[in-house]
């Protein structure tokens, strides 16, 4: 089953234990904010900081887990056909971020996309967790400085994860067009649910 995530929007899908889910950059150069929540308790979520502690890496290697804030594996990285640039340091963009960048009115954000996607499943979350920013290129210099570089993922590059528990999986096609991480022009992503039933009732904006 393929779910298109339109540019600047988000989508949520339910993923079963052992099922694989793939995020594909359809046109290239697009960052995706990935979130995951335990299906039976959305207060437990994928945690970038706990994952860094578990793997001693800035991003897991193939075969390594992403863990929750309760230090339980929730997803495992199983395949990556992209150049391998992903980020687990940067917070999701939100209305305050765009106000700080000088936007006077509404601007779509990954935080809003997450809340809307979860609400479509009848779920509310108390906070916006720090996401896993797939295809996002934020190198760390020797002096600790971060650089905000354009994504170099190519059309149809993809990252594939396997669920270690039943979870709600959310992807936001990042709306950031003021900082050049998306080349100033956001484009769509796709979520592919592999070896699962084609049940579109589990897919919500």
C-alpha cells in the first residue's frame, strides 16, 4: 500500500510488529520528519536522544534500532538507498520557528502536520517529540557548529524501517522553504507499507 504525503503536509499510518514501512523521496531533495508512537499508549514515542544513547551514533546503522523514551525498540533500520544523510539533532519546525524567521501569518509546519495527522486517527499527543529527519543534511563541524545544507537525496531514494512494536508512524513532508534544507521548494514523499494488508482506513491526514 502506498500513501502519498503531499508537499508541506503529513500523513499517519498504523504499522504492525514485524511489518516494514518505507519512506521514499519521490522527486529528490526533500526532508521528511518521521515520528512514531506506541499503538497502545501514544505517551511513549520514538526518541532521538534515547536512540543516540542506545546506539552511540548520531544515526543508527543498518540493523540497529530506534528506541522510545522508555528505551524500548520501536523501529529498526533495515535498508537505505539514499546517500545516507539523515538527522536526529534538529527539532520539528513549528509556528514559533516561522515567526522567528519573519513569517507574519500562518505557515505550515511539521509540528502542526503531526498534530493533524494524529487527530485524524482520534489521537492527541501531549508534546511534539524531536523527529527523525530523513534525508536531512546537517553536518557537525569539529568546533560543534551545525550547517543547514540542502538535501542531496535523489528521486526515489528511500529508507526502510521494520516495526519492533505495533505503532503509529507519521511522516511530514517538511514545509521549510525559508532555510534551504529542501532547496526552498518542498516536494512530496511517499509511505509504502510492505507485506501488509491494503487497509486505507488506517491512513489519515
